[in-house]
């Protein structure tokens, strides 16, 4: 209705959606990896504190927490990516924690301790490479979910500002013509 080429807007909207998916999932994965590895490898007290914080974040529905964060910090692409990453951190942290706790009880970890390797090196060289399989699965699963959350926020007017082409903004614009 404004004389815009819809195909080019859909393609440009895909660029924004993929960018949001990649950045938010990468940020959530890195932070979740650090928190989950610390919780799974350090003492029981550190595990309880870190996982209590993750449980508090995870208690909120994902779209509602992302909506609240974007409403509090203002709309924009960086804010949306950060909000989606914060929402997904507990999932990544729980996955890493469970995998680390399973791996640290294995015999090759005991052998590494017996030969005198430092705990940090055991975590980095032996445990983390063996937990990437579940992390890849969780990362690819939540990549698509991040795109849906961005489109939802943009549809509601809290995502990418309306002159930009985003799939959620385009859906909101086309809603009047249905």
C-alpha cells in the first residue's frame, strides 16, 4: 500500500531475523556455557547459587520476560537480541551443567587428576569438548525460537522499529488487509 517491493522487504527481513537468531543464540550460548560449566564443576554452594538465579529467570515465560526487557530498555535491534539471549541463558546453562556433572564423574577425569593436571585445564581440555553434542542440539533448536520471538516482539511494536523491514513488522502491516 506504500508502493514498496514486498519481495525485497521479505529478503531484508530475513537478514534481520537471521542476524537476531545468530547473535542472540551465540550470546546466550556463551554466557550459559560459562554459568553452566561453573555450576557443574565448582562446589555445591556455587551450584546452588547459580542454578537458583537461573531458575528465577526460567520461571518467567520466555515471551513475557523478553517483552518486559524490551519495554524496560526500549525498542531496537540490539535490545531485542540482548533480551532474547537473557531469556535463553538458563536453558543453555542447565544443559551444560548436566553434561559437565555427568562428565566429571568419569574415569578419564580421575586419571587426569591423578597425573596432576589443574582443575581448570581438566575442564577446558577434557570436559568441554565432550559436552558439545548436546549444546549443538540446544543451540540449533533455539535458533528458530529466537527468530519467532523477534517476529513476535516486532509484531507487537516492541522489536525492530517500523521503517525497518522485519517479518513481525510486515505481518503487522499486512494484518489490516486480511
